[in-house]
C-alpha cells in the first residue's frame, strides 16, 4: 500500500493587503465628488480607484503562487527491500500537464471579477438615479408674463406662473415684479424677485397689503398658459413666516437667518412684453431700482453663501 506524506500544518493563504481598502476609498471619493458636483474630487477618486485596483489585481496574479510540492515518500511494500533510515523511495512521476495558472490565483481573479461585475450591476443604476438628476438641465423655458403696461411703476405685482408647464401645477412659481421706469439707456427697468426664502426655501410674503380685488388673470399666448397678476403695497419689503427672515424692497436681508439677498430673475423685453429668462443668486444689492448695482452669481441653493470668505466653506453646486 502506498502512503503519501505531504507537508504538515495549515495551508498558507494570501498575505493581508491594504489595496482593497484603497480601492474602496477611491470609489467613495469619486461618488462623493459626483454628489457635490466637484469634478476635481471625482478625478482624485478615479485616480485612487484605478491605481489601487491595478495594484490589487497584480498582487492577486503574482502574489498567490503555490508553494513547490514537498517530495513524496512511500512505505515499502511487503517483499521489497526496506529503505535505509532517513531515505525516501522515489515514486515515478506521471506525465501531467501543468496548469498554466495556479488554482488559487484563478479562484482569486474569478472572485475579484465577479465581485466587480455584481458591484457594477448594483451600484451603477443606483448611482445614475441618485446622482444623475442634478446633472440634467434643470433650467426652464422663457416665461412670458404679459405686457409691460400691466406692471405699474414703483409698485410690486405678485406674479404667478408655471415654470415647467408640462409638469402642471406642481411647477407653479411666484415672483415679485416691480417696474422701475426707464434706465439710463432708456430701456424699461424691472426688479424681479423670487419669493423663495434663501434660508430654507420657504415662501416669502409681502409685508403690506395685497390688492386681491385687482387681481388679473391672463392666458399668455401662444400656448395660453395661465398667469396671475396681483398688485400689492409692499412698502416695507418682504418677510418669511417660517423662521422670521426679513428683506427690504431690493431683496436685501435685514433680519433673521438668511445668508444673502433674495434670488432674482433675469429678463428681456420682447414686442412690449416682459419675458423671464433664468434665476440667479445675489449676495447684496447696492442702490435702488434702475440705479441698483447687482453682482450676479450662478443660482445656488438656500443657505449657501455666494460672496465673502464664507463661500469657500461650501461645495460646488451641481449644474442647473
């Protein structure tokens, strides 16, 4: 009877490695960069991901080679000469095709590959649906709010309209529009404030009378979209009923937790009609009416500083 004796002790496994941890850190940094809209963060995460993934894969391929098999020994059969003490009887080795890749290496690569595929199948759809929307165009079409004669000079008019008509009433927005008369260049000047509080986004209200009996409902061509115009007497500005934020008639913060002035709409005059284009953010307005000096910033979410040293504490906003 042939008895084969191999090496004693537990089998050796692959040495511990920190490369998977680096791979996970790179993936995390990249996803965080996508969420906050910081492309340099995404780039750093991608570099870490590729670097640690390459080193990890290389170690799996080269670092798990099997140890050379120990020399086999056999016990002598009955009727044969006994082997000398301490010597081994050689066993004829059969001609076998050696594997091109050790089994442990193959299993390691297979596990790594399947893990990557499964992670991709699970993570990619979730990432696209969770992170993708902020990177899709979030702007709106031009909004025609009616003839410029419907906006008396020096008087705010509460103007409601559909920002995304295809979405219906859920996209209804409100702006406070005041005609400032003619600017220095002779063109009509308007102050158009968003009613969204820049603290937490609550609806800002007029600090004054709302002339409901003078409300006017329009159906703006060519699609007949509904627009409502309600004159007001907002001599003392605007206030947020949620957390006490207060703004003057130029939208500047005067009290409460807001961090900047109210957002504004840019506009154009087309065929004697007022057309709203896009929303932008403002740090602080200097001056009044047609003489106001305004520094425009790309629109950002409430509670985000757009000027001063505080702005460096906030991540980049996703495109809108």
